[in-house]
């Protein structure tokens, strides 16, 4: 059935919505695809629903090809299973919680690990039932703190989430690979270039994790890659630690006065002026050990101070720190923190003071001290002496101080060596379009999902979880495919295959357009037909550009000569074609 | 692609779920269609999802045929629009309410009148944009007090809700009729016999409303119908009031002692013994005026007493009373109510006492008095005299007392006259399968949805709302189509068209079954193939009966002679058919 604009629920808008901060949001609202209901919550209008369904169809086909079975869980779930796995609390304010009329705690699920685990536990009990992969395409909820980017990060969003169940690690690897392969096919079909990067598995308690990122300068995520093939998001990058060095021949540490050197730059300048290096080279920021006091805020409301020691030429990276300290949120220490801990002398903090250890394993402050892997055994540093206006020179890790552990919280810089030895990394930006994850046995263990193996022994199941944000993908495609006049959909997900426009008031033109539209429909194309009788060609062309169907057929004056124009929305090219040849030209 | 049971996410269960109170719930869980997550909240397993999608496809096709446009709203909505229409409060405990991280009130929508009204207000502004019908197939939420009947009344459920927008009453009638016609087509395609009954429009503030009921003795709803074509649910039935009669010749009311007559039966007996009718006939319960004290509990928490006067041969019907007093809930008055109102003498309540009016327009109690339409002007009654052990005889409505109004709260009895004059009604039971509703201007007025008419004048839009519970329909079909061995799906919604079973261990049998399955798939059938190698024929047949695909093909020993059996699940009939002729036999 031809869809006629004269009778279609659509109103394009001339003005950008006032709350739209990103292009996809702006254009999807203006072109009549979506409409905001609340912050981060959208209604889908007919055009939007069509694109969403096309994306879902591709995802569904590839999930089925990968041997996954489709199910559908409710969004509304009881608290108990989330309590058992700890996510009821860990999710913090991001979880929509509610009570039913009987006072029972419930939630709107952000993902469904618990529910899938319990379903398989309910129904299956033998290794013969495995491997098993299940998926759903379903609406999820996360109470985002700043739901400002339209569909890119909504509070209600559609996701394809899949879960695999195996009883051996090798089985999990295989199930994981099948999903990973399916993702590659999905993104290829969607026309979305991707990079697969190592991701941080920490927060979910899993063992292996990769993200599919679409590389683009407008991406919100930073990732690193080497020419030799290494790729990781910044959270997952690991530092190549220098080998331990002997400190037998190193001179003892020495406390020196360094007045007014509370910043790294003033310290380096002061050191070069007043305490030059014995070998004649200049001190640089990389010779200093900077100690940053962070406050960790845990989901249960508790707050802990930690000190991170890292080379003075690097800052703490917020994302890496949050990944390292998950599920805690990380913020800088405040004035009250310093007042409460006089052992930390602001601007002059170090692990050691003439009076003895301040931080680390024999700490007098009781505050955990974690160091960057570059602060390796035998390395010597200029660092604070916990005495106002004084630093200690030649303080050697492993000789003069020992930390409570290492932490990957320092920023990654272009040129840092990839951990797999594949050379220096560069930094790039991307948008997350998918995530595959080996959960391992965390959920199965917490919820008691075991099966009998070949020997009749109960073994805990090992799981994977695999996610694609359907509505997010739609927004990303819109974000990447547009120009100043509107959207330009890739053919695989366009709401219609062809947009036929009848211009002017000549009945013969409308009849010819009708003929073309009918012929295209008969040839299996989805056709949007702008048959509005009293709308000017300018408005019709503007709407066609805004809506972004990739192929537009214009019936106008040329009809008298049996000719229409095919307008390629992406290139802007217009080609005259005989009416009788339109179907062939577009097949 | 053939679906193989050897590799399908399915586990049939031998035991009924402990919480299943109805057949559909029991069988859908046992046959692996659904799985409970919380009271009234279910997950859909692969088989269930298939049936659900088939129902949705039929609904969608008929909605599109009726010219409605599909959209999709979020379940999570802000409070404000529901506050404006009053539903935030009126919905009472049935509404799932929650707060987001910023403390804003939100809800999980039970229906979407407000959201659709605001969407059309946002985008449309002229009579030229109308008529418009929109629909969605979407998950809704109601916090049912007793979610015990599985999918029949869940707390999360899928619904097709449609809304029509017109600017004239005639337009609304037409849009309403289009939806009503679509419903008739939908239920016919689903194989669901239906009766269209007049329904109560009160609570939603609308003007006209009809329910589609499936007539069945196991139905939870009562409706009435006459041989002459009248049909209504009990809430919507209206009483034919007798014409007013002159009371000029009636004798004055007389208070008589009637000790120990606090019930209608004792009163009638006492009257016949001690105060016989002057005309020699016997007094009956229908000669008495019973006054029932009810407590109305409003959504805002307030509570009001009312007295309902009705002929003594009828009880108050809870559903009719709740419809009449909506949105209040109705409960009997309690002892404290009587203590607080000494003017109401329990067992002897009447509108009048020797001291003057107790109830009605000149009430001394301040309590509203509402009478059944049968208590018409000029009718005389035996009723309480508000004096313990006394009744008043010959108390005439309109002469001795006047009520504050009439109310349709008395039970309907078989034989009552239909209000349209089409003869006496009978009572029958049914299950609600759909609801069409003329909302009128209530929502448009509250939310300011107006358009410019032909004369450039702003007019308020008039709306209809139309609902089918998709998951409820699925449960009803299951409830009506089963036997002691399991489900028996109608062909239009069965999860598969054919269930092919290979029995025994003979490889040739499995190959023949595979051939048949492939040929059926090639002929466009959805095939479920039980290819499990080590499962006994008995278990396979049991599963086939439980799952309920209407046509089963059994490959067994007959394969040696080139024959399989076609088993009709509904009739139980098994017919041998040559393997080469199976496709033709089933087409």
C-alpha cells in the first residue's frame, strides 16, 4: 500500500526543538520521527517507527542466524534477584525503583542478567541443554543524570540484549565469538564502520569484554590504537610497567627546601634552578611524583579518601579512575578533607616524610596509597616531603616507600606504548555501538545456576552478555548521515525506499506520479508519495530533504515529455529518466 | 528455516504451576509459552512470543485497513498531564507511580489518552488535519489488587490502544464506527465469537461506549440481552421506570408496630400476618422499600455515606453501584457509621419518620438519598419508620418523600424489561475482549486540544478511545481452546502451522520426517520439527498435545511404505497420507 503524505500522520517543523543539543535529536524531531515526552523519554511517530523496525529486523535476523532464541522479558521486575547480585545498590541513582500497592520493591530493568539467569535455572539442568543463547529486543530504563542528547542516551530506550550460557570456558569463548561475529554482520549491514576495542570488564565482574566503536571525531568516547593492531577504550588500556631496577647504587633521599612550589611547574623550575640534576640534564615533570587526593563515593553512601601517586607529567583521567574504583564515583578531595587529615600537606604531599611513612603499607594517615605502574621498583622521584615548602629528592620506590597497590588512573597520552608490544598508540574518538562481554560465573554463582556435567557433577554455568542499543544506533546513524537540509538515510534502514513527489497543479503530473508510485510498490519498494494537492514544490522538496529518503522521484513539467527526475538525496544529483524506465533505474 | 526441537529453547513441565488458578495460565506455563517473573508479570518464551506476534499482526493489519496510523509511546510518563485530567488521583492504587532521580513524579501508563491528546495538540491545528486515528501496540501497567488469573489480568500487559480525533460529533461517530468495524474483523479472524454490548461510559467521562464480549459460561463478566437484540453489560443496563401515577386517591401513610422485622423476609411475613393488604392479596418483598447504607471511598481518601432505596426483592449490585458512583469505591456501611448517625435506625431505615423527613431533599441527617427508578412518583411502599420495631405502610413517593436523585445500583434480574422495549432480558456470562469508547471532549478540553474549523473558529476536538488487550486475548484464546492434554490453537494464531514428529530410532524415519518438514516449509508453512533423537514417542506425542499446534504429522513405521499420519489435534483424528501428498493434503 502506497503511503500518501496527504493522509499521513506527519508534521515537519521549521524550528529546532529548544532542548536539542545534538544533530540527530534536532533533525529527528524536526522531520517528525520522534517527539519528546519527558527528559530522555520519547514517543515514536510513524516515520521513526519504520526506521526502528528496519534496524530491529536486521538485528533479529543476525541473532537468529547466530542460533540465539528470541524471548521477551518484562521491564518491571522484583527487587530480590538484583539484591542478591548486588546491583540493586550498585546501580545507584541510575535505577528506576518503585513500590507496588503491597509495598514490594520493584524496578524498571536497566539490563536483564538476573532474569535470564533465573529463567535458565528454572528450566534447564544438564550440560546437554547447553550451549544456549537467548536474546530479546525490549525497552529498558536508566535514570541518566543528564539525558540531554536525545536518543543517544535516553532514559527509556530499546535494546537488543543477548545472554549466552555454557558450562565450560571454551564453550563461552565460542558463544562469545558467535555473538561477536553476528555484531560484525549487523554493523556491516547497517553501514556502520566499526573498531573493536578491548573494554574494561571490571564493573560487571567479568573476564573479557570488547566494545564496538564507530570511529568519528564527534564521538563521545576516546579510544587508543596502535599501528600494530592494538585497540582499547581508555578505561581498558593498561600501562607497560618498567622492569624493577636495582637501587643498590642509588644515593639516599634528601629533603630540600622548595618554597612556593605547590604546582608541578613551579617545582620543576625551582628544582632546575636551586637543585640541578647531578648529570647536568634538566629535571622535567616526568621526574616528579604527583600525589592526588581523591574521594570515592560508594553506592551505599560511604565515602573514602585515597591518594594516587603518578608521574607529574600526567593528570588523573576521570573515566579511568572511575573504571578502576568502580562501583564508586570519583571526585576531587575538598577543603574539609584536607582539614580532617593534617598529615596530608596540600601541595607537598608525598608517601614519606623525615618522620617516617605517611602513605602506603606503613602509613601513619590510614589512607590507601595507590601508585601508577610507572612508579616501579627502583625508580627515583622528586616528591612532596609532607612539610610545607619542602620536597624530597631521590625518593626510591621499593626502598624508601611501598604503596598499597597500583592503579590505572593516569591519562593515556599519544605515543604511550601499547601493552601488547605493538608499538606506540594514538588517541581517537568514537561512539559506542555495541558491547560484548564475558560475564563468567558471577551471576550464575550468585543466583545458583548450575548444571550436571558429563560426569554427573554439578558445575556452575558461565555466561556472556551482549548488547546493542537499537534506539541509540538509530540516533547514531542519523548523527552520521545528514546535511544542512536534513537527514540522509542509508538504504538499509530508510523509512521508505523511494519518495515520489508530484509538483504543481497539473492533474497529468499527479497521475504520472501515481503511476510511478504504483509501479515501484508493485516492484517491492516501500513508497512514500507526496500527493498533497496544494503544497508548493519548494515546501515539498524541503520536506523530502528533511525526511531523508535516499531516493526521490520528482514528477513535474517533464511529465508532458514522459520524463521524471530521480534525485539522489546524498549526492544531490538529479537524473532525468523516462517514466517507463523508473522501476528499472531503481532496481 | 525449520525450527527443531532438538535445539529450541523449550522445556515442557509435567506439573501445574502452584499459583495458577485458571486453565490458560496453567497450560501456557506448562507448555513453555510464558514464565512468571512477579505477580501478574510474565516473560515470553519463544513459543509464546510467536503466538503474541501472530495476534499483533492481525490487529495491526486491521488497524491499518481502518486508516489508523501506528505510533509508539513510552510506558514511562510524567505526572503533569495525568494531574490535569484528574487521573493521577482517580486511578488510586491501580497506578504504578515513581520518582526519578530529580524527584519528579512519573508513572507507568495504564492507557495513553493524555499523551495522544498532547501529541496531536503539539502537531496539528486545523480541521483539515482531521479526522485522525492513531494506534499503538505497547506494554501497559496496572497495579491490580489481585493479579491471580495469569495473563487474563496481568500487571504488565500488551495492549492495542487507538485514539480518534474529530472536530464534529458526526465525525466522531464515523471514526468510532470504523474502529468498531475493524474490531469485528479482528475477532472474526481470531475465531472469537463476540457480542457487542452497551457499556457504562461514566468513569471515563464519555458519551457512548460498547464492549465486545465473548459469551462463555466461564466468563468473569455478566451481561444481559433480549431476544429483540438489546445487549448491555450489567453496569450499563438502565431500568425502565414506571410512569408517574397520581396519588390523589391513595390513603395516608400509617406507622404500624412491626417488632423483630429487621430483614425483608420477616417484615413481609409480619405484614401478611398482622397488617394484611386491604385487597386480600399477599404482600411480597417487591412491596417493600429497602434502604441500604453504603460508604463511598473517593480516590482522594474522603469517605461519604449514601442511602440507596430500592424494592426489597433486589440487592444492591456491587458492579452497578461502583459504575454509578465512580470513581468512588463502594463498601457497606460499618457499625461506626451507624453509631455516628443515630438518625438511621438499623433494620428500620426509611426516608420518613413521624417526626418528619429523614432522608431526601429535606433530610435531617444530611446524608444523600438516592432511589431506584422503580421507586417512581405515586408508588406506595412499606418501609422503615426510623423507629425500632416500626414500619410505615403506604408511604408514597412524591407525596410523602422526595429523594435526592435516582441511581442504577439495583441488581438486574432475568425477565426485567430491556430499556429499548425489545422484551425481557436474560443474563449471560462473557469475557471482555475489546472496548470502544466515545470519549467526547473531556481530554481535549482538559488539555486544550483545539483546532480551527472551516470558519476560522477554534473548536475543541472530540475523541474516541479503542482498546484490545493483546496478551489478554491470547489468554482467552488459550482458555477456550484446550482439552485435558493441552492447548489446541486456532490456525490463525498457532505458533506453528505444522508440528512434525519423528518417532523411533530408525534413521529412515528421521530422514522422511526431515523431507516432509522441508517440503512444508518450502510451501510456506511454519514448521516445528520434533527431531529429538532419544525421546520416546509417548513423550513426543504428549509434548505435541500440550503445545497444541493444530496439525501434527507423525513419521513412524509407516515410512517404510511411504506413509505418514496427519493428526488433527482438535478432533484427534489420525489420517494416513502418502509422504508425497502431505503438502497437498495440508494446503
